[in-house]
C-alpha cells in the first residue's frame, strides 16, 4: 500500500486492511474535485474513492495493470482481439483500485439536506421530486433477480437515507422516461414531433437531469447517518 501496489485480491480484504490501518470511512467523489495531474493513467472513469483517516486522507481510483508480455514483440496484434487465449478477455474485466495520492488533514464531506436538494432539482427540471409514481422504499439496481439473501439496495437504508432512496428512484424513473422518449425507434413519442429549437431544449433538459443524477448518486453513496 505504501508504494501504490495493486491490491489484486478480494475487495473485502482491501476493506479489512484499510480498517486495520486506521481508516474511519470511505467517500465517493468526482476525480475533478482533486488536482490529480497526470498521476497514473486510469480506466475507472470520473470517480475516485477517498479513504479517510484521523489525520490524513488517501485518493484511490480504478487503475489498469497490464502484464509485461502484452507488449512482447512476438505477441500478434490482431485488431484488438487476443491472438491467444486470454483469461481476462473471456472472463471480463476486474476493477483494480490504486492509491494515487495521500494528503495531510481531513477531507470534509458535508451531510446532505435531502429536502433542500429535492426542492432544487424540482425547480430546475420542473418535475415533482420525490415522485409518487415510484416506491419510497430502498433503490435496487435492475438486472437478474438475485436470491433473497443476496438482494441488497444500492446503498444502505436508514431513517435518514429514506428520502435519499426516494429521490434517486425518482431521477432514475425520469432518466428511463427520457431515454424512451428520445429513442429514434420510438416514432410516436412527443420528442419526434418537436421543432428543432424545442428538441434542443429537451436535450438540454436531459443533460441537466444526468448531472443531477450524478450529484445525487455521490450524495447517496456518502450518506452515513443512521
């Protein structure tokens, strides 16, 4: 960990090691919040995980480790497809977290006033937040239905987090509706009959919705009050 070594084992081992080393919490952020410069190329997109300690904090991102043989001159380059069997290619990618910065002092992660956030989103998008059209219960990701014992919400549920779940579920529903309305195959949608200016306005609305979803997801991930 001290030399940015990749922890290539079970994610729970990483969490256990962090706790044993004195970490008190994790928080999720956009990489743009930090001046990371050109430190280590990453493939984890725009997100960073901050590990909080009493006197410092570390910034971790999803990095990419490439075996040396991938650059071997005798390994054919066949238009991006593996010339030889490649377990990582057939088995799918695994996220590898790298510590790319350690900084002194604590990093403040303000608590969210969910009622105020809902009011701000409703005013900007001119929609009702939270919506009565979505369940007020915990948010679950779409996908194959897991066993009952493995069915967990997207983020922990608590009395404080209840409005966060309802707000995020509302935004997800709006995203799904917008995606359906703007799908070129949906020829009967309202969007398809708009003039050019109105279509641009609707597309700009969709981009603002996406921005609110990102902000809400970050705030939900960092909600730790019980």
